C-alpha cells in the first residue's frame, strides 16, 4: 500500500511484467492529458492484487485508466472512484454538431487483443464501470467479477456527459455515407470470443 500515485510505475513498465500489489490502497492521479486519464500500452502484462476485497486502486477526481495492447490481465483487485471522458463512435451528438459524443468511463480498454479480468471488482465509480472498445482475440474473459454502484449521481456529479452502467462493449461503427471513411475496417471486430461467467452486476445505472 502506498499514498504516492502509482502512475509512473505503471507507465515505465509495460512489457512482460507482473505488477504485484499488496493489500491496501493504491492511488491513480489525474494525468496531464486531454481527459486526465492514465493511458497505458501493455504487452504481456499482469496487474494482480491480493484479492478484490483487500487491494484497492483508488482514483483521484477525474482520473481513470485506459489500456491498449495485447494479453492484458487484471486480477484480484478493486477499482474505485475512477472516471475519465472517452469518445464513442456509435452516436452523433446533434446539439453540439460533433460526430461523436463523450461519456464517463472508469476503465477503458481500446484495441486490446486477449483480455483477462479475474476476480476484479469495479465499484462506486461515477462512470461506466468498464468499456471495451474493439477488444478482440480468442480470449476475452470476465470471470468472478463484480460490477456494483457504477452510477452518476445527479445531485453530486456533473451530468453534462452521460455515464454509469456496468460493462459497455462497442465495436467500430460508422455510417457509410461515402467511401472515404477509413475507420470502417473489418479487422476491428473479427475473432472476438467473449466469455462472461460467475459475474454479478448490481445497482449500475
């Protein structure tokens, strides 16, 4: 357990490594990025705690985690209080004229191949608990997890952008107006095998 943010440790070690967190709380600070998220590129990385009830990763205000890469495992850990703004491709926000809208997400996985979430608790985040965007591979596993209380409170939280809910899965979407849209690639959503087992969803709104 440490009171110092773990951001730098996670950013400096991103290949073939296992982060073994002890019991207690570990802080994720807001990054000096556009959305404040700690965005990590991991390859063959395991982040494990001593159990979802005893190892807690706690985010500061408007801080959260983003992951991209291959063969990522999160195990035996709880994530609390995380939320950063992310872009969706599935809707058009007509009010502002933007082609995509933003929403709050606690943990955001984008373009990940093979993802393992084992005994992970995502709890009391003012956001969607976990977003999987173009997460593919033969092994996308959510097992023995808990998604609880991931919700925006309209009395306490900013509701300019939506958020809340347990697990959100999205693949690249675009409206085929013409043939110039390079974001429509079939490779974004092929070979995606998802298995969700022994996992509970409670009070996510």
